[in-house]
C-alpha cells in the first residue's frame, strides 16, 4: 500500500505557493478532496486555540475552538456549492499525544458541521507501515496530490506536488481502503478522547 508514492515525480512548493496551487486546483471542477493525516505533533501558530493549548491553558483552548465555526461552515458551504465530497482520515497513535488530544476537539467541530472524518488506530496499520509511515497527503480529485511537509519542529513548510494521474489514482485507492477501515469519528472521540484528563503542557 502506497508503494509507488515515495518514488513519484514531484515539484517542491513552498508554503505560499502550495496554498495558491491548492486553491487553484480546488476551484477547477474536482469532485472529491481526501486528506490523510499521520503526524502526531504539529505547530499551528496563529490559531488562537492552539496558542492557548501550547501555553497550557486547556479550558481556554477548548473554548476558542468555537471561533472557527464560521470559517469551517463557509468551507463546507463552498464545497457543497462546488459538489466536492471532502473526507479526512486521522491516524492516531497510543498513548494519544497532547497535540492530537487537542486537535480532535477541533475536528469534532468540523464533524458537527458536516466533515466526513474517520479515525484509524495506528496499531491497526502496523502491517502497512513496516517500511515507512503512510504519507501525509491531500488529494484533489485526479488533478493534483500534495505530500504536506513539516520541519523538524512541526511547522508547516510547504509540500511536494504530484500530477501523475496514475499515481494519484493508485494513492486514492489506497486512501479509500484505509478510510473503510477507519472508525466513525464520534464513536472514537467519545470513547478515547472525552475521558482523558487535560494534557500536561508541552514545551513549544
């Protein structure tokens, strides 16, 4: 699974170029957007809720998630106008990292607004990840595919862009297979995340 992905031909895009290219392809008549998220600790500087989380202010971090409601709601309205089906698969390692614990509260809001998110226990794909982790990838129809890149500190730094249609189709099929293995978000969240105590602050 994802065997061809590491060897695919790609163009390296810095973060502003990636965002511009993503937007252009998103508006170009695609019918689906699939996102596979694998990393367990990212930085989201500028996101007020994440900043509060990073400062150890857990209750404030959760309350600030709500600020994203109008932004996310508009995203899903636009996807609906364009006829785009959006799906996300979030791989989670155990024990759950503080970042993922926080992020899943953000994803809960997205699910409430209509995002089709499933969660996959990393232990269930140990067979798939014998040689390497599954990729951090965003797939826009059959037009473009991006491996999202981060620096050693977890800051987003751009992407590798793939446009080979055969590779995109193969990666999409692998995404579909894993997505089918995933658990519905509300069930996972209520069982694994809600009972957790607030995470200990981590240095950022």
